C-alpha cells in the first residue's frame, strides 16, 4: 500500500476528535429528556448512524451506475467500500434503536413498518456480499454487484419515508407529528446542538472510513493481480 | 408513561447503547487493520516471489537454449570461482 496521504491522516485524527466531542455533547451537554430519561441520549448516535448507513447505500448505487457505464474496476471497489461501511453503521443503528425501544415501547423488537424495512435493507446488503462471494470472475462479479446495489438502493428511500407514509409507532423527530408515535419529543437548544453535531461527526467518520476502505480495496486488487501474474 | 411524576431511571440502557456502539466500531476497525496487515504481508511476499519467478523463467529459457551444449554452462562457474580466488590472494 502506498503511504497515507496527509489529508487522510488529518481526516483520521479529526474523526477521532469529533467523535470524542460528539460523545461529550450527547452524554453531558444535552439536557436529560423528562419522559424517557437517560436512554433518550442513544438517539444522538442512533439517527446519525442510520443516516450514514442510508447515505452509503445511495453512494453504492451511484458507483454501481458509473461502473455499468464505464466498466472501470475502480468503481466496483468504491461500491463495495460504501456498502461495507454502511452495513456496519446501519447494523449499529438497528441495535441502538432496539436498546432504546426496550424501556420506551416495552419490547426489544416489534414488526413496525420502519423496523421491518430497516431489517430488510440490512439483509439485502448482507446478501450483496454473499452474491459477490459466489462469483469468481471479477468482471461478472462487478456487473452483478452493480445491478444488485442499484436494485437494493430502492430500499433506502423506502426505509426513510415509511414513517412519514404509514401508520407507525416509530417517532418522527424531525418534521413529524404522528399522534400514534410513542417516544416523540421536542428538541430543545442543547439537544439540537448534540444532534446536528452528531450528524456532522458521523458524516466525517463515514468519509474517512470510505477513503481508507477504498485504499484497502485497491491494495486487494493489486494483490489479486500479482497472484494471477505469478500463477500464469 | 403519560401519568408519571418522575423521570424514569433508564441509564443502564443508555450505557448499553453506547457500549454497543463503541464495541462494534472497535471490532470493525480491528478487522480493518487485520485485513490491511494481511494484504501488505501478501503484497511483500508476492513481490519477493516475483524476481524469483523471473530468475526461474530466465534459467528455464537459458536451459532450453544451452540444451545442446551443456559444457559451456558448466565452464562458466569455475571461471567465476577462479577470479574470486585471485582476488583473495
């Protein structure tokens, strides 16, 4: 692997520092919510993690489109990087949501439209890696992967919009007002600071991990090429 | 929920949530570094094999070329050793 660019090193350090500040804001700066208590603080990492997850799935679909147009392997590497990172963040979002739900909804899990679509989205992208693992030819693997991410990306806007379109108990904190939702709260000044800083921090972390993962993908491609050269 | 007088103590769930976040992130980062290290090791090993394979290829081609004249290939080595002994003296 080539030496790390200075910009990436700066981004690595900035990500760690921003995460430390975001954690401080979420745990200590933001006021305690009166009805839910301390568990509401999970929200400051739950929403940004879900945001980054959906962002990556959309980014993967865009990379998939570019690959189908150009047939350049680098777009396949970019696509796979986006899916992998988003899968991790989306999994974290689902688990954090479940932990929040236990004291608020009195259950770890319920087949609410939002939870169901989120689980389906996660499973779709787990299957993406299973599909890739089953194809040996790199061109075919990249082509199938690109089409799959394109189709899979439909689940991202559905998951985002489902709480605004269907009757659900999942709270819509931003621009929401469903009377059926349980756990809705109005964000005060301190809460908004922690929330928006969290969104910004997770976006920076996503960019940092994305860049690092693309470099790892490039290295893997080089190793694969070297192996082919030696065996042939 | 609607008629509660005091804020419930849900701090254990909050701690669990943040613990899950940091543990999951750490596991992902560790897997990232392990994969990166393994690939770097593979890369260096394959690069070290690359010149060897080239040498082997050149030896094989040289073998093919001198297949009819084995004496020449053998005579080249003693010459080199003779020059070394001269240098030592």
